[in-house]
C-alpha cells in the first residue's frame, strides 16, 4: 500500500514538473516572440518615418522647380521686352541704353528662343539644337516637331514699326535636366516605398483611393477589383494610418501599409506552440494508455491460456472416471448428465485456449447456435427465471466462431440473472437487415446509470464482491476484435432492467 502511494505521488510530481516546464517554455517563446515583434514594429516605424521625410523632400523639390519655372517665364518676358527695345533704339543710335539691352540679350545662354514673323518664318534663333542635317534655321518655317516642342508655353508677341514679331521659347537646358532629375527622383522614391528592405506590404493610391499608383509585397489578386481594393485598404488602415505624400505637379497620394508577414506569424506562434504541445500530450497519453491496455490484455491472455492448460489434465481424468463408473453400473441417465458437464468443461477449456490467438470463423447458422446456448442455460438456471425467445425459425448464416460466441451469450445471461437476483425475465430478440444481425439481450434487473455504459466492458471492472471483471471485457474482445462487430448497452433504466445489443456483420 505504501509503495503504491509513493508511486502515485511520483506520478503527480512528474506531471506537475511537466506542466510547469510547459508553461515556462510557453512563457519564454512568448517573450522572445514579443521582442522580435517589437523589433519589427520599430523597423516599420523607422521606415514610415523615412518615407515621410522623403515625401517632404520631394514636395520641397517640386516647389523649387515650380519657382524656377516661374522665374524662367519672368526672364523670357524681360528678354522679349529687351529685344523689342533693342530693335527700336538701334534704329536711331547706339548709346548706353541700347548697349544695356544688347548685353541682356547676349547674356541669355540657356533658354532656347526662336523669333518668327506672322507667317511663322524664323528670323532669328538662339540656344536651339539644330536638327540632324540642318545648318541653320533662319529663313525656314517653324513647323512639325520643332513647332510642337516650342509651343508648350504661350509665345510672346510685339510689333516693331508695324512688323509683327512672335517669340517662342521652351524650358532651358538646365531646367530640363532638373526636370528629368525630379522625375527620376520621384520614380526612385515610389520604388523605395514599394520595394522596401523590411518587406512591408504597401499600396500607394491617389487621394481618392480609387487608382493604385504602385504596390509592393502584396498579392495583386487581393485588390484587382474596386471592391477588393476598398476592402484591402480598409484592412490595411486598421493596422496603420496611411501616410499622405505630395507628388510633383501638386498631386497627392496615400501610402497604405500593414504589418509584415513575420509579425503576423509571431502573433500566432504562441497559439501554434500550445496546439503542438496539446497534440503531443494527447498522443503521449494515448500511447501510454494503449501500452497499458496491451499489458493488461497480455495478463488476461496469459491467465486464460494457463487456465486452459491447468484444466486439461483434470478433464481427461474425468472422462476416464466416467468410463469406470459406467462399467461399475452407473445408471445411464446420470452418466449422460455427467457427460454433458464434462463436455461443457472441455468447451470452456477450448474457449480459454483461443484467447490471444486469431480464431477461425466459419459460416454457421447463428439461430441454431443461439438456441443451443439458451437450451443449455435453461437446464442449469432457476425456474424463477423466465426465458422469452423472439428468434426466427429460418437459418441465418454468418461468419462465426460458435465456441466463442456461445461464451459471450453465457456471460451476458449469467450477469443478467445476477442483476435480477435469480428472479425475473430474460428476453432474447434476434433481427436482421441486408448487412447485419442484431441480437438484443434484455433483463428485468436493477439496471445501471449511463455513466457505466462503457465502464462495464473495461477489464477488471465489476460490481460483484467476488467478481474478476473479465466476462464482459472478453465478450467485447470476441465480438469487436474477432467478429468485427459491436457490443454496447442499448439502454438501461434503474429498477427496470438493461438491454445489451450485439451487432454482427453478415460478411
């Protein structure tokens, strides 16, 4: 008793240590996951701050270029006025004022300018790249791609002595280079946002949230329709407030971003760990229980075979003694009954010897086997027990081991008689369908609670003072394992009785 107590205490200690280690491991995993999550969030925060600063730089650069463009327009206005005044004054004399205008015109080394008459004939050009194969533009007509290139800005117009002069210009070479730089910078800026090094899922849309300008680290199938786009943007906005940026030409855009895939994984990691631990515990428990059941089964099998072996010699001796008493004049009616009991002992021995090995199933008439078993039980049961049979007269042939099946019926019948205290009604009902045979064994005994429906088939479970708890457990093994059928408590009512059903397949 003391050793059993120590063993049980040891199990509780081991179980407590295992649970404590499990919780510690879970806490440690959660702590590490939290640190990584905070690190990832900090990276995303720094990335978002860098994007905001770059957006400010793009905005300031665009404002600067707009001012440069306005200044170039002002310069061209002054240039046109200087050109007109220079022509007017040079017709009279060249004095200091004319020299000033002349110097201002000569000082333009960057802005391409073309002067034409009212018929678009070029009269003068400056800082203009000549087309391939052309040596000069004066005297030619302003047309084609050259005209398209110089009419992006409205021309200046003035008259000198009734002659109409039109002055066309375009962006200066410096401004064009700056404009290309701005476009490249803007494109690089958007690429930096979408193809970021921290793998942040990003979608850049216009201010109305209808058009996708760029995206990165996001499956395009998740926003390839307007409905999906709205849903995706709403989902991303729940994680982080979108960043508003200003693109060149005054356009505004919104940068939507969400947590990285690593962050989402880390959120579920503790739950995954708990699930894996739970599965491992269940698997370990089932393995332990299966091993324990196998050990118990081996014990019962060993006991059954040893019992069969021990009964073999006395039974042989009983056969010899029966022959001896017959020779001494024993009345035949007594000899027949003794013969039946000895045969019964031999049958029981044969049954015990079959436990633990795969029995041979033969096609037999279950109706006849059931009747033979009941006839034997009637002759050896109190007359106060009323047997009621509801069994068809026709043959029902199924795969069966008659020795083991009769044992199952006898075990259930004896338990039923014990439950009725030797007084009551025991009913046997046999029915069938296309696939199976159903046998209901009913008594009018004391019944049992529903919590015992499965326990009664467990090895060692018994409610009797001298019971071993082997009968129904062996019955279940014979029906379920050997015959591939089922045995279970169909119903049981306290004070009214119990119905145990056996289901056997026909094939």
